[in-house]
C-alpha cells in the first residue's frame, strides 16, 4: 500500500474468491489471477451470447423449413383438388352427353 489507496471488495471479487478459493486482493493490490479471471469471464459471456444467437437462428431455420414443408403439402392438396374437380366436371359432362343421345 505504497500509494495509500484502500481497495474495497466488489461483489465480483467475492464471486472470484468463492469460485477459486484464492484472494482477489493480495498485499493491497488486485491480484493478477483475478484480472485473468475477469478476462476469461468476459470472454465466456461473449461466447455464451454468440451461442444463444446461433441457437436462435437454428431454431428459426427449423421453423421456416417446417412452415415451407407445410405450405408445400397444402399446395399439393390444392393441386389435387383441382385435378379431382376437373375429372368430376369432365365425367359429369360426359355422362350428360351420353344421356342426351
């Protein structure tokens, strides 16, 4: 404590001490291990955010693919209905012509 400043413990320092079992303040100075831990913690938080974003984009992709597949199924059903309706109309027209003869 050459400069006479007193370093107060922060909640982050207490978390470090609980996690590692080491002191955050050693001989009146912030320890190098604590500083390294802070950097690793920040990197871990950034990595977690990126992972969450990636997970969200994967879920969104799956949702879009599922909707697209559903739309294709509906389209096939609609096309099938058009064909069936045409065949029904054609058969009825054929039957009418046979009856009229």
